[in-house]
C-alpha cells in the first residue's frame, strides 16, 4: 500500500487534486431547488496521468474508501482560482454500492444560472470529481494483485487501485471520462448504454481478452465488462466489435488416411507469417493502450505506421503532452482532466516549494494582485513536483524548451547532455531566478536594521547631489492698511553628497546541479540579501561615530558650544532629561522649532539601563530624608515614549562601506534623534526606480565555464545634513 504523501520528501500530503470526469444525462431535475442528482464516481477504471512515473495509468476508485463531507463545492471545469468559478455545491452525498452519488445544487447568480440552463436543456451532461488520493496500490502492466480481498488485473498501461481517497469538489464539464458516473434520470434511471458489441448477453471470449488488455478485471462479470466497453473511445469500440466470435468446431467427415508426405515449404512460411501478424496485432493494441485521449489521432497512427514499440510510443506521447496544452477530444472519447500542465511557471513553483520560499514570493507581490495570483497558481501546479531534484528540473526544462546539446546539436539523452543543453540555452534562467530572487528578498527583509530613524529619499543618478537649506530672515511682520509687505532675505547653505553602487555575483555551476546542491541555490542569495541590508546601517553608524564636519558652518555635526547638541555626561535620568530639553530648545534662524526626540539610540551595553530609565513607572530615591530632596516617586521619563534602538555597531565598531575606514565603537555613547519627518540630521538616498531594494540579474556562464549565475547590486548613499535633529551623550 502506498500513500500519496510518500511522493514528497518533506512528508507533506499532496496539495493538488486529481480529477476524473464522466458523461451524464439529465432527468432528475428539481427546478424549484435548482438541483439534479448525479453519480460522482464509480469503480470503472479511468485513465489518469501519473506525474511521478511520467505516464498515463488506469485507476480504479474503490467506493468503500471514499471520504467526503456533507457538502462540497461545485465548480466550473475545476477552476479553483476564483470564487466566481463556484457555481453551487454538491450535497446529500452517499455511497450506493460501487458508486458515490449526490445532488448538484446550483447557486443563484448569472454565471451559475447560465450553466444550470445548459444542464436543464441537456446540452451539458458531464460532471467530474476532484479528489485527493491518500492510499493506493500500483499494479505493473499485465500483473495480478489482490487488494482489499479482490483480485485486479492490470492492462498494458498498468493499474492503480485507490483504496482511500477524499472527495474535494465536483465540477460541471463539457466532456467526461467515467461513463458509469451519470446524472440520475427521474423516470428511467441511468442513461441508456451505448450500443452493445453484440446483441446477446454472453461476451465473446476474444473480445473479453482484448478488453482485459485495456484494463478490464479478469473476473469481471458480463455487466461490468459491458460497462467497461461503453467507457472506451470510439476507435477501441470499433476494434473490439471487429473481433469475430470463434466459430464452433464441427466434427470432420470421415476421410481416408492420406499417405505421409513432407510438409510444403509454403505451410512453414504461412506459420511464420501468422505469428508475425499476431505479434504486430499485439504491438498495435499495446501502442494504442498507452495513448491518453489528449494525444492526437495523427500521432497515434504515426506510431502504428512507423512500428514504434511501447517504450518509444510512451516517450513520444509524454513529450507531446508536456510540450502542448491539452487538446479538445471528441464526444465519444473519454476525457482526462489533467491539472496542472507542466510549464515553466510550474517548475519555478516546484523549486519555490522545495526551497520553502513560496510565502516570501507571495508576500513580495502583495501589492500586485495579478502577479500574486500567477505565482500562487504556479506553486499550486508545482507542489506535486516539489520532490524533483535540480537534475530533474533541468531535464524537464530542456524538454520543454526543445533545447539541443551545444556540442552535437542533437536532442540530449544522457544527464550531462541535458544539463549542459539547459545551461547553454538559458532554459534554466527563469526557473532558478524566481527562487534566487525570493531568497535574496527574504535575506534582505530578515536582516536587522536599527537605522529606521533616518530620512530616506530617492535620487535620479550617481552625480553629486546638493542639499539646499533655504533660510528666511525673521518672521512675518504686521502691516497696516495700505501697507506693503517687506521682501524676505533668503540665503542658502549647501551640503553635498552622492549615492554609490555596491554589487556582488554568485554562480551555480554544472557540478552543483549534478550534486543537487540545493543549499547553494538557497543560501548564497540569502546571504547576498543580508549583505545588501547591512550597507545602510553601516553607512549611518559610521557617520555617527566619525562626527563629520558640516559644510554649512564648518563645525562638527555634534558640538557642545555652537550646535549645543553634545554632552560628556553618561546615560542617566538627569542627562537624558537634559538632552531632551536641549533638543527642544534648538532654534532655526532665531525661530523656536521645538524638536521632540522620538528615538534613544545607544550601544548594546546600555540597552538595559535605557529600559529601566524609560519603562519603569516609579523611581527609587536612595539616601536619607536629611540628604535627599523630597520630589515624589513618579518616573517622568516614562511618558516620553522614546523608542529604544540598541545597536551593536556602536559597541563593536563599524567599517564605512564607502571609504573602507574602520571606526572604533564605544560602549557608553548614546544618542537622541527626532522622527524622520521632523529631523533631517542623517539622510539616506536610493537610486530612483529601484524600490529602495537590491536588484538581481541572471546570466549564463561561457568561455570554458558551464553554469548559471546572478549578480546583485544596491544603489545607496548617506550623509549628515543638519545638527538640530540629534543629541549625543558621553561623547
């Protein structure tokens, strides 16, 4: 017994639904309830696509193993990606013998009403059940096996007996496959079967033997064999009817014993010819058996005419299936609604699932609903391929793109050939880059950054930027009737700065692919993302420690006499209050600007002291009544709502990413900073159009190297602009 989740290395159960469809008729309509009864599933064998084996296989759903709730969604053609596709629900679901039966109840909306009218008018007769296989047994082609006390015989395509499965949804579809699953007729029961292969009820043994090769159980009753025949496509039914009954033997008339003579040479040749015809007939039957309904008749006839064996036919049919979208089939042929198709997006989704980056990719696209929906659908399609190795993904990408070996120019067959073909053609770039970009973004978002108190802007280019500080002398002055306003005196002070580009690249070479080094594909973009995130705080805290000189007044950013934003006092309640007061008393052109600090920035060594000062509701005053002034026990700093930013760079030191200068940290320094909107002491700029995030590109290795690579760049700069928005202690 196999479990569906055994296919996945991470131990999770399959997310995607398997579907089986069936032709239906209408008759049990209840127009008042807008409902009709239908058979959701039977135990007839139906072809499904086995994604793990990469081929079609017959499947039987054992009714006793069905699991279902009292109500399931009814969809339009298995479309699970929009609420508008829900056209009603399946209700009153029960097991009756070898069938799962329920009632289709249509919703009241224009889309559902249109489909209901087509069902009511007998234009739509098919339903299709979507389900999750949970436990099953696979039987090799031509083998017998006992499953659940019953003997099953597999045909040339093999047989899967699913003994436990969960019904998830029921869909109205234009074409069906399981001909035994039908909408109940109000007056006549099930729809009348297709014309029998012969008039009497006893089946010709040669015809039965042919049906067994298509998947019929060897111990099936005539009624079951007839139902199995009805489920075949028109071509198989025609071939089955052409098999004439074996004539009844008649006793020979008495004849004289002829003399013994040597057998003619022609008799021996006739025997060989008959054996060859038998083998050719068996080949044709086997080739047709492995063809799913979506394979064009022309391709099947080519396989027959060119003498393909079963192995080549299966390979060619699978290649056609993977390379093209599903084709419509005639109404007489069973339809297999296979979701999803193997696409470039599906392989990218499979890799996202394997790397555990699906949620990151979706979170990055939260503001782009269309892109988010596309990635979600790709992951939905790709989850069943999440167990693919990098080599497996490379192989499927090459087959999908029709790439050729760069050395020989022929279709690759061996592992090294299709890996090299994929790398040379760029077939893997899109698939891998989706995961690389998600991993890089995850690393960028996860890396800590305490410099959120700076002002951030976008700049157009890498040229030197000029920061203008326009000053208007004095304020507004009162004028009397008929008075004229005086012209303001304007002066400007310039600070210059610029942004820089920081970049790095990494590669995944041919040996990494062969060795299935998923960690390399996952870890290096994570680390590159973290490295990009570190650039900003490295710049900002380098500026704080360096205390640069401002161009405007040729004075250091932090200065005790001119700028009045520096004290040598250690962090304490008294020094913190003094710093807050000093910031609030700052003026601009003789105007009181009343800056209020919003952040307390300090080394990691001072974090706990800061928490005690700001988050304690009471103060403990040491000493005796004779030596301590009585002032009450309220912590007046508690209501200041200063956000603490504990930064290890202030303790350990930091290297300026622009100049490479190493700055030594100090464990006792602390800073006050206004909010980014009010203060503008430190400004950080990003190149316009980058979204203030790193950018990723992909490339293919060449000139003696085989692999695929990515580079990441971050365009950013930082500078000190004004002293008024900050205060430093213990400098």
